[in-house]
C-alpha cells in the first residue's frame, strides 16, 4: 500500500514528514547500538531499516536494494546489478578506515556522497544517506550530538550547498580521483551549528 504524490500531495507530504520522524527515532536506536557494538554494526541491514522507515507507505519496495534502472537529473547511477557489490565496497571502506581517519567528518562525508552516487534504493536515497552519515558522525564523536535540530534536518533546510558539494565529489570521481574534501568541509558546518545551538541552549 502506498500513496502517490500526484494523487494527493498534501497526504503524501504528511506521510513523508511522519516517516522522517520515525526514521530519526530508529536512527537514535541504531546509534545507541553502534556505540555499544562498534563500527561493524554499520551494515546493509542498518541501511535497509533506515530506508524502509523513510519510505513507508510511499514506496512499495523500500528497505531493499533496487533491481531496476533509476535516473537522478543528469546523474545516471550504476546498473542495478552492480549495487550489491558497490555497497559492499562502500561499507568496507568505512570499516577498514575507521580507526585511521584523521578527520571525524571525512568518512561520514564519503558515505553521504557514495550512497547518493550509487542510489541503491528505489526511493529515499538522500534521506537514507543523510541518516547514515549522521550515524557515523555520532559514532566518531563517541555519542549522540547535543542539540535539538540534527544535521540531516539542517541539510534539508538549505540544500544547494549540499548539492554543490556532492557535485564536486562526482566531478573528482569522473576525473579518476577520490576527493570528498569539499563535502567534508561543507558537512563540518551543520555539525558545528548543531553543537553551537546546544551550547547556547545550555
């Protein structure tokens, strides 16, 4: 069962917002478990759950990797047959480099870009990527970040710099380079804003 935006946009928007709230609740639980069990808990099952929560009653194939082509503006994501392997590689990069990362934002930025680039789901890829990135930020900082408005919400409020930073990583990749420095710098901003808000509130 799902609601289509073109049939009832108001209801669609309400469902989408309610899904985000449920996803954030689930995300908090995932972060708690990740803080206890370590980075290995960051796996495809966590991502499937976060995606399913984000697209409930909107997409019928939420919570599983896509098995069909998908198009995102001018970006053509990889063939769906490549998605499982690409996601395994993405997770492997995080696991293998977790203890080596010099900047706590670099791997969250990598995941934010890579999930958007792969577009592993039929729907809710951006929402899932932002949730996954925030999960890793909290693990890198060793706990839930204080502040009521979390990073994924802050990104949603001003998307153009986010899109520009993703594009910079895309261009580097097309040129044969891995470079998420622009996205890392960008993502540092909403993290600092969330921490600053909490500091002012206290």
